């Protein structure tokens, strides 16, 4: 198992020095879902939620979240993102047996470090926004299965979740 990179020889947390690493194209894809009551999903699909276009606003929130990752995660490097895409799939019966909205976020950059945290943050912020916009009608929503799906670029190579 590889060593943790965010600790120095004395065990102190530090930001990893990526100054000597080659700049390469980096892509990361993350996913997650929010499970809800059928009536809540109907509000989202029908565009009748009191706060407006739930998925449209959640998409913008996810993009904004990716852009602010280094402000939220203490040891993340600020990155010049070249692309962030946030997409949603509505499922009447999701993997957990309940209606859900699945979020898929893709983050890209050209640089010396990866964009996994940006993709994961985009998913979490997008799903939290859906929760926020719908909590008045369904406080029992559950955010689940947030995970890295794929990573490309860099020294560690290509990763695809099996």
C-alpha cells in the first residue's frame, strides 16, 4: 500500500509539493445520489418546487463547489479548472429501492496534480443543494454512494471503479 502523501517524516500534515511534477491533462469523474420520496421527485421533475428549477440550480452549485474545493479542503491545491460538467439522472426506483436523483460530475485541468477532490466536491455540493431546495417537503432525503468513478492522467495512471 502506498504511503500517505499529506504527512511529512515527522508525521505533521503538510501540502504536497507538486512543483517538480509534469503538467498533464487530468480528468476525474465522481458520482453520488440523493434518495427521496416519490412526491419530492415529482416536484423536481415537474419544476414545481417552491424555490425554482432544482436541478438547474444544483448544477450551478456543483460547478461552483468544484471551483472552491481548495477553500474547503485544507490541503488541496488551488487549480485552474479547464472544465466542470455536472449532470443528473432521475430514477423512479434507484439502486436503494427509492426514487432518486443521481449526480455525475466531471472535472478537468492541465497541471501537476489531479482533480479528484474537485469532482467529488461538485457531487456533494450539487446533492446538498437538492436537499436544501426540497427539505421543506422531505427532510428524510438521504445522500449516498458518493464515489470516484474514474481518474485519468498523472503518475498513478488511469483508474476506473470496478
